[in-house]
């Protein structure tokens, strides 16, 4: 009886242990499921963050491109417009005019925009946008140098022509102050002041030439009249003398 009692007594103690093992397994499966679900959500969140970062980076690149394009357009519509009007005859070095024309013929980059659906596409578009930005910046720099070369060559010719006029106009102006102003501008290498002084000297040269021509014409007209008057006086005098003798 004692042996029979011992055997049934062991069964109740085994069942709880088995139930515990089954509980641990179930809990492990639940944890695995939760971890799997959480990992997928975490991965989606990570990818969404990367996508947003790529989109933001592309937007920043687009803004920098906009700034570069505006700076280029400001130069092209401003100083370039004036420089394009300068001809080869107006500069000391005609090659500067040719170089500017070549710089203006440079092809502008194709349009690039941040229109994409995936992170990889945004990154690709951002690369294109940045490349365009760099091309506009480089083109602006080369164009600015070409414009400066034309402006400098034009000013050099203005100053050189002013110096030549200063020498050629010596003794030929109605107002010597105009030459003094031109001399001062040439020495200062102030192209704008030289251009202004050149106009004044030119006007003074023309004024003196006109005055000289008028004076010469007056002399030409009065000389024959004077000679005729003298002859008439002689005849009259002779006539008066003859009348007196007769009396």
C-alpha cells in the first residue's frame, strides 16, 4: 500500500512543472511576436526619417541653386548688358570683346528639381541640383571676369584718347581751363572724368576754331574795303586839290 501511495503522489507534482514549461514557451513566443512587430515599426520609422532627411537636403540644395541663378541673372541683366554694347573700336584690346561674346555663348545647365518618390531618387536629384548650382556659380565668375576685362579695356582707351587730345589741343582751345581739367583727369586715371573733360575740350576746340574762322573772314572782308576806301580818298583829295588850283 505504501508503494502504491508513493506512485500517485508523484503525478500531481509533475503536472505543474509541465504547465510551467508550456507557460514559458508561450511567453517567449509572445515576446518574439512583440519584438518582431516593434522591429518592423522601428525600421519603418528609420526609413521614413532617412527619406525626410533626403527630401530636406534636396530642398536646401534647391535653395542654394536659386540664389546662384539669381546672382547670375543679376549680372547678365545688368553689367553684361552694358558691356555687350561696347565694340572692338571702343577698347584698347579687341580680344576682350571676343572673350565676352564667347562667355555669353556658354550653354546653361538643364533644369533639375526635387521631384522624387524615394530616398535614392531624392539623393540623385539633389546631386543634379548641386551640380547645376556649381555650374551657375562658375559661369557667373567667368562672365564677371570677362565683363571686367571689357570695362577695363574700354576705360584704358578712353584715358589714352584723352591723353592724346590733351597734347593735340595745346593752343587750340578757347578756354584753357578745359585742358587743365582733362590733364587732371588723365593723371588720376579716372575714365568717367576723362570722358567728361574730353567733351569740354572738344567743345572748346570747336569754339576757338569757329572764332578764328570768323575773325579771318572779317579780315578778308575788311581788307578790300579798306584798300578801296584809301584809293577813293586819294582821288577825292586829288580832285579837291585840282579844284583848289583852278580857283
